[in-house]
C-alpha cells in the first residue's frame, strides 16, 4: 500500500511521547495525519483498540468518518455507521466517538483503549481530556498514547496552550512527573500537497488582517478566534518588575468565592496609568482565612479595597456578610460596580496600546511578570456566544482574575499625586517582591 505524507505528518506518526499534539495553523494536514497514524497503528498491532473523538457527532461524521472512508483500503477495513465503529481484517478496532457535554465522558467509563485521538483538541474542556486519559489502559503490550490535533482557539485554548505549548520548545519531548509530552507544529507551508493543489490558498491567508494571519498562517498561540481582548500583546502588557515610586496610589481588588480568591495589588501613577504588581490566587479559603491572608500580604497604605457586590449579601446562618468578615480583619471593602458589559468595555480601553510621550508603545494597564495567573487568564477570555458584548462565563477558572481587574477599573481609581511628602512613600519594591515570592510559594 503506497502512502503519501508530509514531513510533519511523518514526525507526528513516529512521535514517541505519552501525549502528542500536532498542528497549530490552518492547512497543516492535521486530520489526514491523524487518520494515517491510526491506520498504520491498527495494521501494525492486530487486535488493537483506538478511540477517535470530535466534540459533536455531526462534526465527526462530516470530517473524520468521511475522510477515513475515502482513505482506508476497503480490502482491510469496513465501517459500521450504526455503531460508529471501524473494523480491520486483523481484528483492530477504531471507535469514532464524541463528547459534547461534560457528562458524555461517562459513555466511555468501562472502555479500554491503546490510543486515544482528539481532533480539534481545543474544542474540549480540560476535565474531559483528563478523565478520558484514564481510559488509556489494557493488559496487552501495545504502546499507549494520546495523540491530538488542533488549531489555536476554542473553549480549551488556554489549557491546551499551558499543557503543550508553554512547557518548552516544540519538537522536543518534555519529560514531566505526569508523563512525557510533545508538540509537533505544522503550517500550510509544510503541506506541499495542499499548496500544489491550491496555490492560491497561502495568498488568501496572507491577505487576511494581521491578527488572523498570525493565528491561521503562522499558528500563533497568543491569538485565537473568539478572543475578547484581542488587543492583548505580551510585549506591551507584561513588564519586568521595577521599583514603584512611593507617590503612586496603591489599590487592592479581588474576586472571592470558596472556589477561588483572586486578589491583585495595583499602583496608579500621576497620569492615571496602572501596573498590577502583586497577586494572590488561592482556592478553598474561608472568608476569614482569605481576609487574614490579604491583610498579611499588605504592607503599604491602600487607597481602596474593591470587591464585587455579592460580598455584601448576608449569610443566613450568621447574619454577617463576607464584607463584614473582611472589615473585622481591618479591610474596609468598597462595593464595585458590576455592569459586566460596560466593565469589559472600560477594561479594553485600559488595555488599548498607544505611544507614550517618549514614543514607546505602552498601555494604561500593565502587569508585572510575577502575576502569572492574571497573565494566563486575561487574554484567554472569549466572547459570550449569546452576547458578543460580554465575555464567556465558562470555563469558570478563567474568569476569577479578569473579574477582579474589572472591579478595579469600575472603581474609577484616582491617580497618584507627585508632590506627596517623601516620608509618605510606600516600601521599596525589593520588599514587595520578597513578600510576593513568599506568599506565592505557600
């Protein structure tokens, strides 16, 4: 049997890692590479079982199933449309499945697979992925792995980026405590079959606006379709820590629930431009514990402590509110406006890049690079599918830090005053950085 594959598809097929991700840009030949790899595995390991997944059944049938029927030799393969199972003459099986809702993972609760394949991995949630990893098992000696393909974007963009892209350079097997991972990038320029069959495809991608070019033509993982804060630019918004002048006003802003305390210390200069210089990001804290932690991490004078309105709701068992509990710890919270749409609009203005007086590209809101959770989650927010003026409220883990910063912006913080007396200046940055490192390690 004669096979035609690209160099990048060959690298994906021969990849030796527990978890492999393939793709990153449009036209890289991801689905074809995935199906060809599945075919070769099935033929090599007689009696093997594989699971190929898309988010929905219609997506599956219109893409992978249809492509496999045109690719796999009928002499060795047949497909049962009723059960969505492909069977080879040597006893190997491929289950074509879907996982639309979180509970759909339990469709595979008792199953065992040698290879699990996710097509468009960023369309899946992290919980789906992690649960299905447990289905990778069996007493046979066949090599076990999870092999996925995807473009940037989708509900799972951030966790996929964190799991495969941010861990290190591509084309390198990264050995972690949980196993080995590998990212094999592929762009349309790597797919000679497509560029020869449709020479105008690359030109059409080059004619797209710059952001779409970076995502679709070059597979830039810092940009994705549906990104709410599309103006986010790491080179502008993320800065190395520097000594904060004492006359800059300090603020604290937070989003709090039992699932997460996301709090940030923000300094505002005399021009009304702000920098987020410290963060706390801790789950599972009672209100009193959260208040004590914030209080212990704060050495400088705070002009205002911003918090969402629901913290003033009184608890039925005690009659006290979360705001009351914080007040007992010496933190007088200020109720922030919670108009989501207007808040996001205002935050977008703070993030809009511009040239300052020295001609340097900057923004009204920047973030010290030690505030890793804000840097991770803010650019990952997506548009709400039902209200494009709002951000999506899921996955919830991504919303805590951005909500906290939205409350800061809604608070209309006042700028610093340059002529404050020298003795009123706050502590130097070295102490602030030391405190941050101390508490982030706890």
